[in-house]
C-alpha cells in the first residue's frame, strides 16, 4: 500500500493548476504509485536538494521517497521557471 502526502505549499500549488495540467499531474502521481517500473516518466534524482524530480509537461513535481518507496512526500508542484 502506498501513502502520498502533500506539503501545505504543494497542496496549494496543486489546487491552483489549470484544469488540463491538474489532470496530467494527478495521473503522473498515480503512476508513481504503481508497482510496475515506470519507464515513460521523466524522473531524475536531485543532487543538491535531495529527493527526486518528476517532469510533467512544463511543470515539475519535487518529492522524496520513504520506506523503500512506499511513502511519497510531495514537496512542490511548480512551473519549470519557478520549480528550483
């Protein structure tokens, strides 16, 4: 079983997304929770901040994994110009 938690900031950012981007980000988060490998997702491990980055169009989802990938803490969902 997977557990996803949003920080207060990421939850606000998620709610403010345009509807088409909201759906894309929601689906990408759902794919993060799948047990099968996800080769079609653009995920990079961040070196200076720790955690991972998932690219969804022009938006970036910054998150960390815990408990062998069973817990995902989403820290930020932002446009690429504001993400880092």
